[in-house]
C-alpha cells in the first residue's frame, strides 16, 4: 500500500532562514552561553526571560539545554539553586549591545586596543599631517586626495597597512583575495587600489622622511647596532646589482641599512644603492644616526671591517666595536697582550696592540682565547676603549645577534620585511660599466707605461748590438744579440697585453644606462614594519611581566594572534573569548597565563573594561 504524499504547507517561506535546520543559531547560542556564564545555576524559565530581554524569545527544550550545559561545563546541581557568595559574575544583568560570534585574529584586536590606549599612532598621524601641510605650502597648485584627508582617515589608512602583516597580508593584492577582519578591527575595510593610491600619495609628500621621528623610541641607549638586510628584485630592464643572491645568481634589489638600540628597537633605516659597498657609505650613515639618536657608540658586523674605516671613526671621535676579519692574523703571538680576566665559560681575555706597530692604525684589540676552538679577536676605537671595559666587549658583540640577526628573522616572518613595495625605477648612468671602464683604463695606462719602458730598453739594446758589430766583437756580440732577443720577446708580450686591454676597453662601447629602484615607498613600508616590531616588543615586555612561565615573541605571537574566537559587548564591558581547539595541554596552560596577563594589563575600549577568557567549546 503506497504511502500518501505529504500535504504542502500553506504560505511557505520565500527563502530558507539563515539557520534553517538547526536548533539554535550562532547568536542565540552565544546569548545562552552568556547567560549560563553569568549564572550557571540559572533554571530554564529564568534563562528564557534573560535572553528575551536582549533578543527574540528562544524556544529551547530541556534536553537541549542540558546537553549545552554538559558541553560547556555549566551543569546545574540537583536541588534548589544556590548562589556562591564568593563568585562574582562577569557581567550579571548587563545588556548585550553587540555580538561577534565568529571573530578571527582575536589577539590582533587586543593588541590594537592596547596600541590605542598607549597612543602609539598619535605621533604618526601628527607627522603625516605636517608632511601634507608642508607639501601644500611648497606646491600650492597640487591637488590629490591625500591633501584633503582628515586625521581619522590618515589613521585608518595607516592602521590598515600597519596590521596587514599580522593578518597574513604581506602584499597589497592580498586585501582583494584573502579574508581579513579589518571591518571589525578598524570599523572599515579596504581594497588594494585604495591603499596603493594612499602609498603613492605618501611618496609625493615625502612620508619616508616624515615617519622617521615617529619611530624613534624615547630612550635610544648607549650603543647602536648596525647591519644590512638585502632583498632581491626581479625586473625586465637592466638594473644595478650588489651582493644579493637568489637561486644561485647575483640579482638586483635593495639593501636596507638598519640601526637598533640596546633594547632591540629600530631607530634608523636607509636604503643605499645595492651596488655600493656599505663600508664606503657607513660614515655618512652614522652621521645621520648620531643626529637622530645622539648615540656615538656603534656595534657593526665585520663585513665593513677595515683599517681605513677605523681611522675615519676615530677621527670623528666615535666608538666602534667590530670583529677582526678572517684574513687577518688571529694568534696571540701577533699581539702585545695583557691578561684582563676570564669569561664565564673559562675563556681567557687579553687586550693589547699589534706587536709590530702599523702606521695610522688606531685600533685597540681584545682577544678571547678559549680552551678549545677558534681564537676570537675584537677591535675598537679609542672612544670605545675609554667607554667600555675589555671584558664587556665579547658580550656586547654577541648581543648583536639577538638584537639584529634574530630581529630580521622575526621581521621577515610576521612583518613582511622581505616584500618589495613600489615599482618605480630611476634610470641613470651604468655604474657597473663606469667601474669596469675605470679599472680597465687604469690597467691600460699601466700597460702603456710598460710598453714605453720596453721600447726604450729595446732601443738601448739595439744600439749596443750596433756598437758591437762596428767594433767587431765576437762573444760580446752574441751576448748582446741574445739580450736584444729577450727584450723583443718581452716587448711582444707587453704589447699583446696592451692590445688585449685596449680591446676590452673598446668592447665596453658607448656609455650605457641602468636603473635603480625608487625606494621611497619601500622605505615608508620598512618604517611601518620597524614601527610594528617596536610596538610588539613593547607589548610583549608588558605582557611577559605578568606571566609566571618563560615565553618569547616567537612563541606567544602565533599562539595568541593567529587564533579565532568571539566577542560580546555589553553596556559595561567587552568580553573576548579565545578558541583553544587543537592546543596541547602545555600550550593551553601557557595561553591561559597569557589570557590572565591580558586581563591584568587593564585593557579598555571606549572606557569599557576588556575581559579575556578561554573558550574550550565554541557556542
């Protein structure tokens, strides 16, 4: 017997509801979670009344409510409800204003609240506004969008660029293809065209120079570490190349010379051309660094090691700490030493000068002789010797690894330091060709001098042979003829070398052109990255002060910043839940300490207290 077909319902809905086929929607579950969190012993009747005050009435069966209680560990004990007088509800009786059931990058939102509370972006906006005003005075006929931006617009555009690396958006095109929480983070979302236009207009007003004072920390420290970071760049046109290697080839690109203070905060950055040796630019760079920071003690990698550089720094009365190059003699027998003491590892530390004095060499040396291994030799200028004791030199140089080398790795991981911004190029003379021409012309001039000397020697030997022939010499004539043959052979070799060098000079052809990157946009974005790193270091310094366990930026950053959760705003506070799905027990315990530390930091938003909680099971 066939079953009768179901009768059609009258007035069916035109479209299914958002949560069709589900007991409760996400918002309803979040409201139930909030009510049970405030009062776990709340009975079903009172629970429905509480939810009805902020939302439409929810029809929930007793069995469903009991399953949610067990899942969220909010079970109600048997008997009459009893309230614990020692427990204070998080937001009892508070009215829910807004709700975000699914919020990605909860830690980035908390970090943004802390930055607003500290006023981190106030100097940035002030300096950008000054740059805009100065451009308007210098070019009164210019008219583009940036000149009419309000300070709030400048702030939001810069914040979009600032938080982009933390949201996994290294390239501007990722704003169009990747899901990101800028709408909840800034109250407004952006696309790549808007931000590219903003960057181009920042370049016109000279924001790369305007952002430098905004990044300087309040205390620069006693010494400054300097190192370079190179980025490869692919192009279809000939460009100047340096020591940038990628996929086994020397490439064009850019090199950022960055200075950090003792606390690891970036204080200065500049982009010289990649084909220029840093040792030839370091003195001018340090001049700008001294003017910006006031620190005249530098710790530099031995890539710029040179006696001439030491003399230049000593002439400026600057202190420099560097390591002796590998091609220099390192043995104690090369130095006239004095024992200074021993390090913690048992290595003996000596100080002294060259045993055989070198003219115009102002360097003073500290030698570390380990029980096993390679001898390490550090050198410094007289200013450094008068400022820092010898036993502190090895520790000061080793700290540069954490201050700069590890900082570059972190900046590449979460700061988009290796990303190229801006495609503009400046075409100019080919410096590679100019250097080759100068080198070959110098060699050709030397070869010409040798040819001239050999020609003079040839004329002398010919005269001697003619003299011997006229006088009828026998044995002496043969000797002079052999000497003449040797001079003729030497002249042929020198002339061949001269012709070869002349051909090389001619092969260079007419002067050519080669392009350089216009690094103004790249400098602005690098300053953005360094400002982000400085802010993260300051944030982690405050957060780690509230933790009992040992933690680092590389560990806490992905654990907190890259997790999703939920957020609820009431009339008195904001409650953020952080998901713990997939965490092991040790990492969950560390995240619990981080959450407690965030609560201890007294974060606020619009005067409302921000409470952070773990959410084992999302509602």
